[in-house]
């Protein structure tokens, strides 16, 4: 259980959804002076959906009797998230904008605004926990008790200073209980669906979004087999991700998957599924969250995708600060641009961006 902070004042990040609504209610119930804030994060894509979220948040805050500030982060979001998202796809990787947004936009700027309002803490509707460890003198980021809803992965870039001022009130509950509370309070958002897509690409067609945003037309190119023979034509290399099977439009007598992309040649290589499995990755920009950077190597459980199961691995800190993670067993479709994280039980030790797949 998170320790009770001395100052009972908190800014709650409102999303217009059920999780943040119940998080705000819980902070009020704990006796905190509570205010809400919601962000404008993007423009020209799904502004109606964004305005609906703001309207829903306004209604919840009015029902709770708390103020709501609408913060305009659109320029920061464009620069730090959208343009990086496009660049990584154009370089052949697969970005993780939610992890980037938590690091560079949401938590940092939310804390800055909280300070400006004289509020000591921030709270969000994420499913995770923060605990202080007297033994290590560090705040630990821990999984939510509801494993199926755990969001610690996307929070892997939080700093010690940020963790010392963050409260996750939903970390010890589950989604069913949250919806029940929202219904009992009469919130309209109790039945609102969870967001499943990238917020600035609500239809999920990221390639079409990139073409609209950049004004570029990503050209067709060659599908190749692992021997380098042309086996078909693709619709632009940015449209395909490592491990993809559906939507290739190839008839090769057996299932094939995207194994490799060469953006310089605009080629996509396909092959059997066993070619997707590798053991070793190198991660850059590694953030050690719950422990300090270790000397040498450690054993931990790791995963290279949000929905991937954790697996035992040896973790080695290289001389330049990058981290080499070697899994005991090969892992499927590890991809540059995604985030690799490591755990000790329910404690998230750290995470970084996959730079390369070594074997």
C-alpha cells in the first residue's frame, strides 16, 4: 500500500474515461484537496473524440465538485510524440508512443502544472503501484494487483523524483470493481469503452495517418523470400511490422511472416515463423527505475513487448550504458523501437528502447 503523503493535495489526470473518474473519487474519499486536469494532445485527427473526452471529464468533475483545467500540450505532443512516431516507422522500427508520451509529456508536464497550482502530488488512473523501500532508499514501481490490467510496462521511464509524487489509486483494485463504483456514483462514463488504439490514430491506420501528416506517398516495393528472390509486391515497407502474417496478400503454399525490412531498398523479407525467434537484444536509453544501475550482470524476467509474457533472461550493463538482454529461450518477433523491460517479481527494475537484435 502506498504511504500516505504529508500534504493532502493532489492533481488528478482526467482522461474522460472511467478509470480517471474513479481515481478522482478515491482521492477525494481519502481526504485530499483534489483538482483535475485534462490535456489537449493532438489536433486535426479526431478532434471530435478529444472534445468528447473533455466534455465527459468536465461532467465528472462537476459531479465530484472539483475544478478541471484543460491544458494545451499539442505542440509538445506533435514534436515529442507524433514526429518521433513517424521517424521510427520510416527508419524501419515499430514505435511505442504511449511509453514516450508518459516520459516526455504527461507526467513531467503534469507535475510542473501541479507545482504551479501549489499541489504536492499527482494521481492517474493507471493500474500500477508505487512503494517506498527503506532498505534501498528508493521508490519502487510495482505491478498492479490485477495482473490482466497491469500498466507498469508503459510507466518504465518514470524517475525517482516523479515516483515520489505520484499516486496510483487503482493499483490495488480491478476493472470490474472500478466500473461498479462508477455505476454506484451515477457516472455516465461507467459504461464508456476503454481506448484500444493510439490516441491520435483512432482508426488504427497509422500508415494513412503518416501520409496525411507528411504529405508523402510511401511507394510500393518488393516482397523477398529469405534467399532474396522476389515473391510479390508490397504497398510500402512502413505498412508492415516484424511478425506480421495477415494482410500480406501472398500465396506461397505455406504461412509466411514479415522477418525483416530494408528501408533503403524498400524491401520486405518474408519467411517461416521460426525465423522470428531470437534470444538477444540491445536496449538504449535504459531507465533504471526501482534499483540503481547494477554492476555486471543480473538475472531477471524480461519482456520485449507490452502483451508478451515475461521470460527469464540474463541482463548485462555494457560500458556505454546500453543494456544487453539475453533470454534463456528464444523470443518471438522482438522489434527495434519497442520497449524492453525487466522485472524482479512484481517490481519493475527498468526499461529501455530496443536498438538492435543481436542474433
